[in-house]
């Protein structure tokens, strides 16, 4: 009887291709800056008419927009649209968007990286010390952002205050005219220090408060990560920023919009405003400012979080493609 022989097939082996060392797993700083700048531009496009209304209300009694006295937020907005045309509500939108791509890209986009670096340097992981780290990061990115974006802010305010008066032929004419007639220090960089003060306060009120509020809502079990949490945190941030920044915002707007020589400096502008119009002048345009900042923060943070999710998803897919089974 013939012997039966069997052959055993060699076992199949599963090969894994490792992730390459050069693979980018998470977005870099440049992508984070672009994400924040894009979200801020979206927010500006939605809320710019309120910002223009706020500027007009803030310069009341200072030599401009006296006809708007007592009209309120919506009355002023309708008055501008009716008498100057709806496009006047978007006067200064181009430098406004330029400002957001430079300013908000830095103050919001770099915030997380700066905060993490400060946490690493200090060894802080939680508690009241973490709030100190957050504030330090907000002040740092707010200051750097203004130094980069100050000329765009000056041009935006001037064009918003001018409206349809044809004071400037366009954005480039505004940059050129202000630069030629008033120079860098007294023109395009006018009000830098009050603007740094104002935007450090705003950045703490917006970015830091949003970060802390979202963390508190989630860690306290009140909300889960998602649109509802982002919306609530944005409202808290917008109201807080308006309350703490309104006086500095009024001084900044008036100082930037004033002709050369009217004020000796930002402090003189504040003193003269208080003397001639009273302390409530520092809260002129408060309702418009609050409506604008709250709505701006809602659009900003909802857009920012969604764009971040899309970016993270994109990079996660790229990381997953780095190996196969």
C-alpha cells in the first residue's frame, strides 16, 4: 500500500509598513494661523455692519456723526443704510479682512501653542495657576497681533467713520493718504499702545474666557464637547470682552479717527472725553459693541471649531495612510 504524504503550506505572514518618520501627524503653526484667520474673516463678513454702527456711535460728540445722537443701534444702522447706502455699512471691509488675517490669525491661532509652551516652561497643569498661564498667553499673542496688524486697524476705523463722504478713493488710497500726510508713528501706527491695551483685554476676554468656559462646561459635566458647548462658551466670551474692553475701545476709536494734533496722546484723549462728556461716554456704542462682539464670537468660534475638526480629520487620514496591514 502506497504511503500517503501530505504537505503543509507555510503560514501566511502579515506585513506592516511602518509610518515614515517624515509623516506629518498634526497641523503645523502655519495651518493653525490660517484656520484662525479664516474663521475670523467669516465672522467679520457676518457682523461688519454692527461694527460700523459701533464706530459711528463711539465718535458721537467728538466731531463726527452728531446726526446719529439718540438713535440707538438699529436706528443708527438704518440711518446709515438709508442716507449713505447699504454699502456704507461695509466701508472698511477690505482692511477689516486684512486685519483679521493678520491679527486674529496670531492672537487666536498661536494661542494654544503659546499656552502649551508656557505650561511646559512653568510646569503648571491645573488650578488657578493655569488661568494665569492662559492670561499670559492671551496677552502675549494679543500684543504680537497688534504689532503686525495696527495699520490695517487704523485704515479700517478711518474708512468706517468716513462712510460715503469720499474722503478716501479706496483702500490703497487710504493707506497712502494716511501714510503720506501723517506718517507711520502719528498715522498708520497711531494709537498703538491703547490698541495693545484694548486688544490684550479683548483677547483675554474672548480667547482666554472661551477656553476656560469651554473647559469648565466640559469638566464640570454641564455640557459635552460640541456645538452647544461652543455656542455657550462664545456667548460668555463675547459679553465678558465687551464689559471689560468698552472704555479702552472708545478711546482707541476716537484717537485713531482724530486729526493730527487734536489729542496729545491716548491718555489726553481719555481725559478730555471724561471732562467734556462724562464717564458714560466710555460706554457709547455699548449695545452695538455687545451685539457685535457676542455675534462675532458665536460665528468665530463655531466656524473655528468646525474648521479645526475638518483639518484634524484631514491630517488623521494622512497619518492613517502611513501604514497598511
